[in-house]
C-alpha cells in the first residue's frame, strides 16, 4: 500500500476509486477482490460499495466476464478441473451461482476428461508405467481437483495406451 493511501480518510471516495483503477490497470479483478482490497485499505463500506457500483456501471467491473475469462485462461493452460476452477473463483469473491453457471457452460464432462488425459500424458515419465508411477500420476490429478471417477478413467485409458 502506498503511503498516500495510508493517509487517506476512510470516506475518501476518490482515493478508493484510484485504488481500484490502479488494481484494474494490472489485471481484471472481480468485485469481491476489489471490495476486499478496499476493506483492508481502511475504506468504509459505504464508500467501497459506492465506488464499486460506479465502476460496474462504467463497465470496468463485470464478474461474469471475469469468470469467463478466468475459465478460458485456465482451460487454455490445461490441467485444471471444474472443481479447482470453481474454488479459485470463489477465492476471488465471485458469486457461487455465477460460478456454477459459467463453469458448467464452459467445461462439460467430456472437456474435463480430455483435459485430465492430456495432463496425464504430459506427466508420464517413461515408456512403462509401474505402480509407483501410477500412484504419482493419481496424486497429481487428484491434486488438480479432478474427481476419482475421472482420474480412474484416465489412468485406465493411459495404461491401455501404454500396453499397445
């Protein structure tokens, strides 16, 4: 936090707006992220909500667009499950209903299975798979938020591919 922000009054609307614009200039952010930053910056709730409302009206904050962009980015990077992406969006302060809708629209079961399979193939180390390698791969996929059924399906498919 800059020293000028520390000296600002909790009811200083312009300082709150400047804080939000500075944060938005670095990357897109959800309203929840900005609300939290204003709260920790010492701004009153009334000022924070007023500034956030103004920024939403101006089209500078759009949680749905933020969520879709986040999902697209994670999808392009590969290796993140719907569950993991939803968890990340919740941490960013996006509404649960919005998360559920966007994630279901952007990632279906087939896309998630394909993503898990691609990640598994990238993580394979050698031409043969032993129990230790399968266990490592299982932990990795589960750690990325893929469900047990998805992981088991992917591991069976990868083992079949290696056997042929």
